[in-house]
């Protein structure tokens, strides 16, 4: 056996370098992440309750929104509690198994997010471009089928990444990851073994990640053309208003994600960490505000739920 292979080792832990090493900044970030996490869980849970409680919201768009709210809760829960616990415990290490598990769910939930946003764009496209056929096209069976496909395919894609990562060996007994969570690309960079297959799959994942974005862009081009053909200004405003919430979320999500991954592979920086916080923590927190403030039916239902909860028994 060669000396090069002798220097490779299977690790039991990774060292997460986090966002900053300054104790004062760490304390500020701890409370900021805690507040954002609580707001995220509360806001998205309220959306789930509102959609389930109001029959007016039992439509394809809100069905996909309920899935999006659920995955946003799962997405942040996969990252933030562990980050907060490590701060309290004063440790930056994460076990090998926990790291791969976190990476699996991170990739899976990120894929679910992108596919759901594409499904919601498809829903808006059918609603505006084919309004008379909307009910016959966007049937409950189709919506459930799309959702199940999204969740299953995302899990399988993530499983491929995780299995390929599990075969890697490292030169250090405690590899460092310059992030606050187990990022697949950074784990791959710290490996000593051959990562060509991983890199190929990673490239395919990026393409797969961009494909829903292209579908969203094409849908909104068609939507824009259809809306501009509406004769009245009031009708055009009403049609565009049904898309504004979704378009805001898409812009916020893809704007940060594409800014990180569609760039030279060796240029990961502090700015990327900030952008990562935006799409892993800030975007899931803002989604409930975007959908509730820009949607009359959702706003009314959520207000009723809050008033009901605040009433003394």
C-alpha cells in the first residue's frame, strides 16, 4: 500500500469554523439566529394553520404554499438548533454521521424548495394563460402527484450526494469546514481521495438546480405576454398581483443561491457565508410576511387566527 494512501484517514468529526471567531459577534449572532428561527417557525406554522382552516385557501396555489412553509420549517430546523447548541456548549466540532445527515437534509430540502417554486410558477401560468381550463388542468390529483414527485426525487438526489460523500477519505483527522454547517462542496474540497465523480455529480446538481429557475422564467415571460393583452389597466394589475408574492420569494431565493454557486469554484468567501445566511435563514423567515402582507385572503385568515388565539378563554 502506498505512502499516499497511508496518509488518508476516515474521520469521526469535522471542525466547523463558523461565521466569526470574535466572542462578542458570536453572542450577537446567537440571539439573532434564535430570534429568526422562532419567527420562521411561528410564521410558517401560522400559514399552515391558516390554509388548513380556511376553505377559500384550499386551492392548488395554497397547497404548494403549505408544502413550501413546511419545508422552510424543516430547512431552518436542520441548521439553526445545532448552531445554537454548539454555541451554548462552546464546541465547533460535529460528528461525521451528524455532518452527513445534516448535508443530506440540506440538499434534499433545498431541492424541494426549488421544485416547489417551479410548481407554483406553473400554477400561475395555467391560471392566467388558461383560466377556463384551470380547474381541469390543476386537479387535486395532479397537485398531490407533483408534490409527492418533488419530495421523493429530492430525497433520491440528496441520497446520491450523501453516498458519494461517505466514500471520501481525508488527510487530517479533524478536517476543517469554513462554514457554520456541513456544506457538500467544502467537504469535497477538504478530501484527499479522488473526487472526480463527486465533482461531476455536483455539476449535475447545479444544472438541476438551475432548470426550475429556467422554467420559472419561461412561465413568467408567457404570463407577462398574456397579461399585457388584457385591455383594462385594472385587469392587468389584478393579474400581476396574483403573482407578486411568488415572484418576490423567487427573486429573494434564487438571487442569493445563484450568487453563491454560479461562480468560479475556488472563490468561496465571507460574502458567500452572508448570502448563505440569507437563503437558509432569512428567506424562510420572510416568506410568511411576503405571502400574508401581499394576499388579502391570507391576511384576513391569519388575522382571525391570531385574534382567536389572543381572546381570553
